[in-house]
């Protein structure tokens, strides 16, 4: 297996690892207000998040930026809680076709919060990188792996949403409230554990 595929696999495994569930929670929170028919919007949304975390992941891995690990570990759950709060206060703006209208604010938030999550990813990546002069291929492979992992998480979350809304006939608004409240609760516990204890 080539080094590129090793780092691609590591990126995929890192974001889908249940022990690192903070990033999973964020991705689930991002897509909580959408139906499966909104998959194109969700794809753009998660790509905005990927662009954000790719920038800071690269800058941190290349030692261009320095930051407090403790602060980032606190801010990651904050981004999850904030996203869930925006979901809870979201008023559905579905079109006649049943699809959610475009909201540029969500894309800007996903991009901005991606910058914070990228610094969280970089701790793990730095521990893996060798002494190579050119780590760009490793960074690229890791990011592609992260993106594949995010798409896998979204497929599960949106598939579950489809099941709940279409088979069990739970209203979209109710499903959003249940999912966002659950994710926010877990993130709040994570935040207090890392910061206050």
C-alpha cells in the first residue's frame, strides 16, 4: 500500500473513530435540519467545513500557526453546541418541492468552524508525519480521507432521518429538535469534562 493510501485510510479512520466522536457530532449537527432530498446542499455544506479544516490543518501541520490545544479542545464542543442552537431556532423554509432553501450563513459558519476543527485534527496528524521535506501529499491524502469519512457519517445520519421521517412519520421539525438536543447535550458534557474537571 502506498503512503498516499495509508494517510487516506488514517484520515478516514480518524474522523469515523467513535472515540473521537466530537467531530462526528459536529457533522451530524450540520445536517440535522435537512432531508435526504437536500443532499446537494449538505454536500456543499460539508465541503465548506472541509475547506476550513483543510486550511488550519495544513498551517498547523506545517508549523505556520501555533495555538493552545486546551483552548481548541474547549472550542470544538462550543462549535457543536452553537450549531445545534441554530438548528433549534431554525424555521424551516422549505420550497414547494420539499427542499430546504439555501442559507449562506450556515455555509459561512461551517467554513469558520472548520478552521477550529482543523486545529483539532492537526494534533493527531503531526504525530503521524515523518521528517519528509514535502508533507503535502500526506496532508492531501489525510484530508481526502477525512472527507470520505464525513460523507459516510452524513449518509448514516440522513438515512436515519429518512427512516424516522418517512417510515415512522415523525415531522421534520420534531426530528431536528430531537437530534439537535441530543447532540448538544453530549457536546455540553464533553465541554464541561474537558474544561471544568
